[in-house]
């Protein structure tokens, strides 16, 4: 109310001041002059100075401007950015695309399943050549490491002492035969005298005993001659078997001992053709083989000569063809294995006793067998798995029973899959059980070098 009153007072004062100004202007004209009706212009008023608005009004204006800018930005985002965002949201809701993998059906081939073992080659005949008589070594008649045949001369021990011993034994034999001949003549003479009763029975008995004694002496002398001849023969050391001879252990001029005590080792000989491969079979493998024999899938190694294949350590294939000819009669208690022997021909003498080799034994007859790449097998603790892809692209793990590893990385699958399953052979790292994948068709090819049916 006070503010209104003050405003009214200011307006009344303004009016009074304007009236006084107009009257003063009219009085300026002299007397007798007619007053001009032309209005006198009023002095120009000074322009009104803008009044500063309060701070609350300025803050409100700024807020309104900010809200307007935000509204425009929202409208622009709606019409320019929102469609792209909706597509991205839809793609995120749909999930990432299914990873690609390569699948193929298992390879089915007619072949025989084998079980591999590692063994060591041994000579069928291995002989230590030792001196059988004592004497000085006179000659060595072979080159170290050469091939020799049965009956070849290897060593000569000085024979002269044995020749003298033989001559002495022969002389004793002649003496014994002469005494025997005299005893027989005396017995015949005594027998004639006994018929005429000119000799006593005692004399006749003595002559008969002398004949028997002379006969025994003659036989002893004859045995001594045979022994001397045998000792003389032993001075020539011959090869008892054919094979490769080792190095000579005693040089010429050394004394060799060949008595009944410790004899001197001269050299060794080993045969080379044929040759044995000795290997150990565990109790588990042995039981598996016996079960197969019971089912009639394989032949018994004790009753038949089972054919096997072998290879040297640097060979890829199985060029050696042999047969099992011996199985030990008991398992080794310390190792739980049984000793098995396979014989292989060695006509070129390439294999040396002591070498290591491998042998594989048939574990089935020839039959259709499922094969997959060994790299496609996945291990989950003790379970072996193959990843198959269903019709809807889902990864399905399948536990399988593995067989032996064939050549070129193909693994025999005994059970767990069929020939129509689509197996992942490439891209296993991108496959997870129960997830979707994008299958790309591949192919499992058999080895080009060696047909599977011949392995």
C-alpha cells in the first residue's frame, strides 16, 4: 500500500510540473500578440535506462535454455541414432554367430587291428669259443668281425706236446696188445695140458685171469690213444656254427688254459640268419589276447605259428615278416610280463643282435573298421571323446573306445560312433558341448602311401 501511494504522489507531481511549464511558455509572447496555436515542442526526454533483472530471473532463463537444448538433442538422437542402436541391441540379444568347424563322416576300411610291442633282437646261436687244452697259442686264422662258416679253422694251439703224448699212448697200446697176445697163447697151451691132465686147474685159472688182465690193459691203452688223439684235435679250434666272429681275446704266444678248471675265452660267434626278436607282453595284453582266442578272433600262439610283422627303429612301415615260435611258461613276478619270441629271416644280415625293434601282433581278423584322425580325439580325464554335430548344429560329445593308432595318424575306433556321424575334425578349440556351430563339410582320406588293408 505504501508503494502504491508513493507511485500516485510521483504521478501527480509530474502533472503539475508539466502544466507549469506550458503556462510559462505561453507567457513569453508579448501583449497584443496572438497566441500561436502551433504547439511548442516538449524537450526530449532522456531514454529510460534498462533495469537489471533480479538473479532468480537470470537463473530461470538459463535453465529454460538448457532444457530446450537437451530436448532438441533428444529429438535428433531419436531420429538419427536410435535405429542403429535398436539393430545393435537386437544383435546383442541374438548372441554371437556360431563358430565354423570342419566335419566329416568316419572313414570305414577293411583292415586288421594290431598291437605293437618293443623288443630286442637276439642271435639264435651264440657261442663262446674257449680253449679245451692248455698250451701256447700258435696262430689266429681269422680277421676280427668276419663271417665264418661251421668248421672253419679259427685258432691253433701248439700241437707238438700232444703229438708226443699220442705217440706214447700208441706205444703203450702196442705193449698191451703184445701182453694180451702172450696171455692168450699161454691160456691155449694150458688148456691142452689140462685136457691130458698135465696141468692143474689152478694153473688154467691163472692163465685165464692173465688174459683178462691183458685185455683190460689193452683197452686202457687204447682209451689213452683216443684221448691223446682228441687232445691233439683240440689244438685246432674250429667254428662250431656259422655266423659272425668277434675279436680274438688272446694274442699269439700267450698261454691258454683248457683244463677242467677255468678255461680261456678265445672269441665269440653269433648266428645272423634267421634272427630272433624277444619282447615282453604285459598281463593285461596277455589276458586280452586270450579272450580273443576264446572268441575265435585270433589263433593261439602256443598251438600255431602266428604270423607277425616287424620294423627297425628308423623304419615307418612294417617290412619284416616273421612268426611267433615261443611263449614262456610263466610271468615274471617282478615285472608282471611274459617273454615272447618271434623269428624273422635276415638273408642280407642287415640286422645285428642287440638292436632294438618293434613287432606288431594281430588282434583281430580283417573286418570293416572305423577310422578317424587321431587329432580329433579329445581327452576328458580318463574318458576319450569325439565331438559330433547334430542336424541342428549342436555339438554332441560321444565317449568312444579307442583301438590302436594306424599309420599316418588314423585312429581305430572300436565303439561309440557310427559311420553316419558327423565328426569334428578341425576347429575343436571353437566347439563346446551343447553349443551351436556352423559345420563345413570335409573329408577323411586314407593314407596314399600304404593302403590300410595292407597294414
